[in-house]
C-alpha cells in the first residue's frame, strides 16, 4: 500500500523511441472480509460430488455442443474446501502443466489462450460451501473441422500436508487428483455457398465515412468495423466488387482482441482509401457487405452498410483520337507490365555525354594555348 512513482522511461515502437513522462500509482490496503465469496454455478464444476469432497480437480467446457468454427471455453481448476484439514502445495507445476496441455490441446482446434501467468487463489461458493479455487488453465477453442473433440482425463499431483491432528507433526505425502474426460460434439454448418469461408460468432457493424458528398476525382476514407464475440483473428475483409464508379485500394487493417473467462471478442477495422470517378448516388450496401454464421440464431446473417455516397461532377475521362474514354484506374493492368525489358539509363547516358563534352573542351583549350 502507498503511492508509488513510476519513473520516466523509453520504449521502441516500429524503430521509433517513445518517451513516457512517468506517473504515480496509488495502492490501497485491502479491507479484510469486505468482499463476499464469488458464487460459482455448479454447472461449471466437474461431475464430482462437490459437497462430499474436500478437494477435487475440475475440467469443464462451457458448451457440450458447438458448430464448426464456434468457440467454446475449457477451464481447468483445483478446488479445495476452506474448512478441510488440508495443507497443499503445488509440485513441479511447470513440468506437470506441460504434460497436461498436451492432452488438452486438440489438433482440430484453433486455440486462444488466456495466458494465465500466475495462479491466484480466489474464494468461491459451490453448493453453499466455501472453496478456494486455483485456476490453472483456460483457453477458447475453435473447431476447424466437424470431427468431435474428445479430451481425456488429466492428472495433477500435489504435495499434501495433513494437519488435522498436530500441525507441527503433519504427514507430508503426495496426493493425485484426476479430472473427468470431456467430449464436445461438433455440428457442421448448414449448406451455403460460403459455408467453408464465413466466420462463426455474434457480430455487429460500425461504419464511418470521412465524406458522403463529394465531386468526381475526390478521395475519401471509409471504415468498416466488425465488433463482437468470435474468432477475431480469422475475420477477412468484405469482398468489394470491381466497378467503374470508384477506385478501391487495399484497406489498412487493425484488430483488438479481448480475452476473458466468457470468451474471445473484440473488433477488426478495415480502413479503405477510395477515389470517386463517376457521378451518381450510391447505396454503399451494394459494395460493402459481410456474411457470417450466428450460432445463437443458427442461421447465416449479413452485415450490410447503410451509408449513401453522393458524387457530383462529370465522369473522369481521358481524350484520345477515337473520342473520350474513361480514365483507367491508377495502377490498372500493372500485373501485365513487362518487367523483362531494360529501360535506358538516361541519367548514366547524360553523365557520359557531359564527360565527352568536357574532354573536347579541355582538348580545345590545350590546342589554343599551344598554337
């Protein structure tokens, strides 16, 4: 407890040094017994009879059935009753955890690990009985196939000090805990032309345009932001159809992923640079829409833009001998450019010409002086 000064420091971001001016952190003393024990739903606990066990290892998934691509949470915890005459210590946890994770991780799933770096005990209530929960591991898994997932039992060994008779002469031994196996049924997505491409989750759209009324030839920026719960990392940008009314450039992509005990969520932003080329009023939903599968509603859904873009002025054209034609997009047909031909080195040629002229001038001056 107290007020702590964090001194100024530097960090390097993209090869640039950025200075923090420093700041203060105020740490207050924890009030004893002011926070009630968290109530834990018995459904998240393993199948042991928790009312009779003083300690047990729980491995539980929050869903027993998911669609392919839909995430489920897997949680491994050790529960020890507060009133149990038990004094336990973790034994070579890193080595044990390495073996445990090999059993928990499925080769048919994408894993988003919550990254538990420290096991912090917390008081919980299970069936009106006080326990201390030690959360050892939690991650969100996304099945990438329709193969059912079978997770075997895992084992955790603890150092056990029995102190029910004489705390000074307690017996020191090992006690092994075993979790029940877990099975997840994976359902295929309903038939759809984009069945193997769409993400699965609950999402919403936030969008914004720097301009909605502009003249042909003007540029503007448009943001297509997808927010929600699901595998944010796997989200791809909407497919924008090619057309003669606008030039669309590849978007800048940013993502924010938030991992917590309920799942993985966040947002992914696609920032487009666009040039208007043709007069008209355009419904942006014809250009920007994004299809996904909603596991809550068990159906496909579409996030569609509701923006309206109005372009004034004449169509941008180039003049040719055969009449006016629309100006091609910048970098159009760049993939057809012949890079095997070597263009003349005009700068090097100019240097050689100047050198030859100087030689002639020097020779002329020498001839004049000698004459």
